[in-house]
C-alpha cells in the first residue's frame, strides 16, 4: 500500500471510530428512565386500527368512535375511545412491561414529558390503504400515522430525551396492528373482488405495509411487534354475508394475509440485520379459544356481541354498540364485546400469549418478553429452538 493510501485508510478508520464514539455518546445522553423489570424497553409507538386505538378517534370527525357507554364500562376511567369494555392489547402489554398507558397522538395534551414512554397513533376504521379509512369518515390512514410520527412525534421525542431518534428508537417497541378493515370495509364492502383477485389485493396490501415498516426502520425503529389478522369470519357482525363477505371468505382472506405477512417479516429480517420482530398470531389464539370447551376457557358465548348492536336496517352499522345500550352482565363469558372487537377477557388471552408463550404458533419467532430483553444486535434468541 502506498503512503498516500495508508494515510487515507487511517483517516477513514478514524472517521468511523469517531462516528461510533459520537453515536455511543448520544445513546448515553438519552434521558431514559429505569422501569426496573430487566428489559431494555422504554415505551411503545403504536400504529394501526381500532384493535389498538386508545382514543385518537375521539378527536377526529369520524363515525368510528368508542367514547361512550357501554364502551369502557370496565375500564378504570370509563369510556376512553378504546373499542372494548376494558383494556385493549396495547394496555395489557404496557402492564406486562411495567410501563404507563400510552397517550393518543390526537389528544392535544400529548406533548412534553407525556411522550417519553411512547405515543399511540392508531385510528379506528383505518387501514393499510389510504381509502380504507375514508369510508368511515376521516380515520387516519397508516400512511398518515407514520408521517405524523416522523414529523411531529420524533421531533418532540428528541427534544425530551436530548438525543437523536436513531439512538433512542431501538429502546422502544414499534407495534403495528392493521389490515382487517382493508378486507371488511374495502375489498368486500366495495365489491372490489369484481375487479381484482384476493391474491392480487393481498399482494398490494403487503407491498404497501412493507414500505411503512421499512420507513419506520429507516427512522430508527429496530424492535417490531406485528399483529396478524384475527379470524374475521368468526366476528358477530350483523348482516355479515350481505355486507362484507361470507365467514369463509373473510377467514380465507385473513389466512392469506397472515401467510404473506410472515413471509414479509422473515424477508425484512434477512435483509436488515438489525430488524427484530415478534408476530402475534391472533388468528391462532382466537381460533383456539373458539374451539376449546367453555369449561377450560370460561367463554360460554363465542358468537354474539356482549353489547346491543344495531343492524343496518335499524340504522346502525352492524359493528358498533348502541350508545347507552344494553350490555351483558358477565363480560368475561363473551368473546366479542361488539360486532367486531374482542372483550377485555380475550385481550388478556392475546396479550399474555404474545408476551410469554413458548409456542411459535402464538408468537413467532420469539415472544415479546424475549424481544424486550434482547440486547441490540443480539441473535441468540433467534437461534434458540422453540416449540411449534
């Protein structure tokens, strides 16, 4: 090597080490708090639809709302915009991780120190595709949620923590739960199957979702928790066959999406060495509850909504609880609270298996607890055999 080449190499290496040293200093300067449970997670940033929305739609001009009784009938503060009677899966994962509940992005008070443990951007009735959310009236699409995260939340987070988001985000879980509305409220409701096959529509969904996940990764996200679709055909949506497809059509669509989703996540991990994920198999978890005996699960009603739901002929949408309407007495015995969303009791089952199950049929390829405890660039959990 020439003397000039040697000098250039030395300069190049010095710049690399300086960059690494600077990055480490930035990480050390992040004003993190110790949650005392041995994991590396400081909070959650959440994206998706009503299954993970915790009140964003309260502040939007949309028909998809859950800010009234009987929603929240068992939630500590009453109706909050969560589409269930009690806590949703996000709340329960926060409990498992010993984190405070995550505030909704659309709430004007979500700023300053309130965001250091994360922000929820999810919006009920939204989808992966932009036009899915517009059907219910101004739900925030996944694209807009990611844009809000990039342009607003991250700037505020950097100001609060005193470090770059590329240094702070690896210490947060990025949770994504979306896709069901794209089938129920878009593909089947709008009869798109006349124009496009379910295979091609699903391919479009996965391609669009891939772009969003890659964007979140480019912003600094490293640990992803992604939720599969539930068995959509089991939900007690009133007049379902005439509105949003038959039960078998909906379940087949969900299974197709889930298969493609798993392939996508495996591909991202193969191509992005610092991309870690957990896929929560809600389809399997809910199917197991549906076909297990009530004596083991405690769920004696697996088909009907716990709350009174008005059909289209009655002026409702077949999904939402009637405002101030009747509600079942034992919410722990019902699987569905309204025409689509699980009860708090089912959410507990999903969150518990997501956090601690050793079965890859529940949480793939590792569980949330393992992901939370994983050191950056640590591959040992991924190579550890787990039950199928």
